[in-house]
């Protein structure tokens, strides 16, 4: 019996369209799903995620893309294929999410940290990922079943997989995705080879990300970048910047503060609503009958799993990187906090603030005496990786809960993805940095003219910038963070007060004028600190392409003809702009990988 196979008593209805497919529940069936998720879709999404982190500094989760392509693979299983597609996307998302953690290895290089043996990095990331998967699963009965949080991307994937019996819908989705991939592939090669396109810093992946998020996020990012750019002379005059330094060398601290200030408000409200929802006797726990078949979930086994991998994580940190035991124990304790708080945020807003978890961890450790940036990087990585993996687990389980997919089998598929993802995370980092040596250069010490045009690496910039304050404390850096926190907190309070006002909500819903006023509020006059802060982490041209994609997306979705009645229930993630945007990101990433492999071959 396969390691993924269910209890022999589990009964499946044979809904196969083609008899040559391995039967549902057989060893061949699970081997097929694992192979597609681990060897095809997972690495594809991981390449895209790593490329986005290296190029612009954030990545888009691969659940929707993997769900759509996974449903194509399992289409031959009919209605039963939704569970197989869910297993595929769970594995693929785990591989991709771990590969996105390659930014940590870039941060080590920027900081001049001697590279530890690859097997130690793989083992460390593997232990953290396995621990986080268990902790994430511990919280799913509360977040997914008891509180019934939305988890927007999880809902979107569930709706996509429910559409397995609609061949037309599947063909439309796949054509848009692959059309976007072709355009992204061509744009990626052209930007690297055509001087004119390089001069305008064309980035199809950044444009594609803008297509996904829309103008209410893209325009504030550009506005934030323009404000920081305009303030650069003032920052120089007060000694916060030196002549020739890029504005983001100080702007990223203010931007970080903006995120933290807004997060204080949002997390407080989220926790308050969570407590109120748990106390509500009207909230029922609904467990589909299908989850009561197959391997039974066992809390003692899960607790044992978490305990074993927690010990392994602590031992690996102490033995491999000489981390003080107290730092590792604090990091593990923070994992439990952020796995819950970030999970609630993800469930309500589809946003997982993993970089904020990293920064808060560094600040807490600094408050108790941490002064070594290398130690800070490795110990904060525990919280960073865990927040990502635990959030993925909760997101995937929200999909599985809606579909009635067996939780134990799904957990095993995620574990398999983490195993391969930890290996590929280290490998993909070295591939990109070997092919593009510019990725090894510490941008936090560069002038504006020296900063690479197509590799802004905003997430790495943020990590190294925060860690550098441990050895070179500068009072104005603390002032910058506090200033940003004040801006973020006040902005978010005002937004919450306005958006919650019943009169304002009725006005927004009254017609085009109300909609326009609300759009201007979000995009220009009082944008979300989460969106506008992005302009502080990247070069201005990156914000321009991001905003351009957002504007195009919003124009298309606003001006398109009214949807047919049969299309009203489609999730937003399946809009044409979202599908094309995802394809552009994947295509640009594949172009970068292809150029990188050519560069590696030339070096050899």
C-alpha cells in the first residue's frame, strides 16, 4: 500500500473517463499526483516565486495556478478528480513556497556570511518546514472549521476544482495562462537582449503582478515611490541619506514602520473578531462526511510530529550556526504566535505578512541583546519560513475542507512538497546567483546609479537593511521606523473609520460617483499603508510597471461587458487579467532561468 494511500475501508466511486488511468486510491494514482505536483508544477511555481523575490522582492502564491493546471491533469477522473487536483496543488504550493525562501541565501551572500555546506542549509530549512506544517495543521480546526474564515485564495481554488466537469471553462483558463506565459517568456528575453527595452527597465513579471492586484494596490505603490523619491533631497539635508544613495536606503525603514503601524490596528481587530466569533454559539462546526473516511486524523500523532521537528529545528540551529539556545527557543515560541496571527490575517484578507514576522523577530531579539546580524538572520529565518509554510497549510486545508478532501492525506502531500522544496530552495539560489553575479552584490551599500535595474531584490534589501542596524545603530533609523509606524497607524485608523461608516458605505454602493470616490480614496487620497509602502522597497521604475499593470487590470475589469448569469459565481482569481498576469510572471521567470542556464553553461 502506498505511503499516501487511504484506509482500505475507504470506498471511492469510479468516475474515470478513461480506463487506462490508475484507479483512485491506488498506489499508481498517488504516484501520478505526487510526480505532477513535485516534479512539474511545484518547480514551475518555485522558479516564478524565486525569480520574483530576486527581481522585485515579493512573490505571488502558486495555489491558483497549480489548482488550474492540476485540474487539467485530473480531468480524466471526473468529479473525483477534484481531490486529486487538490493534492497536486498542495504539493506544488509547498515546493514553490519553500523555493521562495531562497531569498534568505541571497541575504547571507550580501552580508558576507561564509556559506555553510548545502546539506546543512537544506536540513535546517527542512526541519523548520516540517515543524511549521504541523503547527499550521494544529490551528486549522480553529481557523478553518470552527471560525470558518474565508481564505480567499483557498476558496478560489475550491471553486476552480469544482469546475472540473466544465471542459469549456478549463480550456479558457489554460489558454489565458499559457498565452500570458508566452508573452512573459518573450518579454523576459527581449528585456535582456534589446537595449531599448532594457533602458526602460521592462519587466513583464512586475506588470503581471500589477494585473493580479489591480489599480487600488498598484497606484498607491507608485504614489509611495514618488513621494519617497521627491523627499530624497530632504533626507540628504538632514543626514538620513548621503549624496548618490538611493532613496530606498532610508525609505524602506519608513515603509516597514508603515506596515507595522497598520498591522497593529488590523491584528487587534482580527483577534477581537476571532474571540467574538469563537464565543458565538451560532457558529457551527461542519465536517463533511468525506473527511471521516480514509486515514483518521490523530492529535497525539500530530503533537508528536511537532515535538520531534521542533527539537530537530533547535538542535540544527545550535549545532550548524552556533545559535544561542535562548534565541532558538524564543524563535520557536514566536512561530506559535505568528502561525495563528498570520493565519487569521490570511483567512480574512488573503495577506500573509511574513516579512513583518521576520522584522518583529529581529527587533525582539535585539531588545534582549542580539548584536550579531548573522545570528539574527539565521534565527529569524525560523519565524519567516514557518509563517509561510503554516499559512500555506491553512490555506490548502481551507480548500480541502470545502471539497471534503481527507486531511491526513493532504498533510502527507504537503510534507512531500516541503522535502523537495528545501532542496530546490538552496539549488535555485545558487543557480540564479551564479548566472547573475549582480545578485550577490549588497545593494544596501550601493549608490542610486549602481543599483541593478532589473534585480531590485526588495525583500533581501529589507532583511539586510534591518539586520545591519544591529552592528551600526543609528538613532535616525529608529526615528524613521517610528515615523512610519505613526503614519501607518493613523492612516489605517482613518481608513477603518471611513470604511465602516454606514453612510459612506451606502454612498459607495449608490452608483458610479460613489464607486469613483471610493476608488480615489483607496488609490490616491488615503491608500492602504500595505500598498503605498511597497514604493519604499523598490526602485521607482519597478513601481511604474507595477502600477501600469494595476491600471490596465482595473480598466479591463471595470469596462468589460456585464457578466452573464452563469459567470457571476466565478472567483476573482479566474478573471482574465489574473490568469494572464500569472502567466506573465511564470513566463518571465522561465526566461530568466533559461538565460541563467545559458550563462552557467558559458561559465563551464
